């Protein structure tokens, strides 16, 4: 495979992911589709979800992405590239980078999109999103989310109907955090 064919194949994989991610309200894509952007790199964020959280959620599914380029990974700061183009630090801390290589396939892009859907669904769930806003860590938030529902189940018989159910759930979530 020559370099031009290789770039075109990577661009197709990138576009499969790009086309999928751009459909979501909370997703922000920083990479473009034109020739000014690398065909093998896609950078995006999910508003309100830290980049490390996104990275770990994908790692749980054996998909490895990063929060920055390899050159910047030890700095633990917001991407200088995103800062230089005027991206607010609040959203830049949510940024992740998908780097494709010659071994990636369209099937892997489909799997990526499936995992993205699952992650997005979890982070938009109101109680989970509330826990994430406090804890700022996906794994810990997932554990707390489970604990909240166990407590809800165990406490259901003591629920006072004069209290609004959602307020009761959020109180339990806040106490667990």
C-alpha cells in the first residue's frame, strides 16, 4: 500500500468516527475533515466529561486513546494546540485524541462508535452526570452510581411520598459522593 492509499484509508476510518460523534449534542470535534488536518488524528470532547474519564472508559473496552499527543503527555496541562486556537480550558480539559495507524480498520471504527454510544448514554444520565460533576472520575462515579441504586432499592420501603422522588435520589447521590 503506498502512502496516498494509506492516507485515504485512514481518512475513511476517521470520517466514520467523525460522522458518528458529530451527531451528539455534547460532543465537540476539534479536528477537521480537510487537508489542513492530519488524516490519522481525530480530537474531540464530550462537554462536562474530563478527558481522563473518556480515556478510561474506552480502556475498559480495550480501545486506547489519549488526552494529548505523545509529546505533551507528561506535562499534565491543557493542550497548547487547543489553547492556541482559542478553545476554553473548560472544554479543552475534556479533549481526547484518537490516533489511527496502518493497522486500524473500519470494523474497529464501528466498535469505537458503539463504545462511544455507551459512554455518552452513561454520562448524559442525569444522576450519573450529577455524580460525575462532583467526583470527576469515571470509574469512581460508576461505583458510586451503583451504590446509589443499591441504597435506593434498600431504602424504597422507607421512602416518604411527600418528598419528590428525584430530590430524594439526588440527596442519596450527594451523600454517597
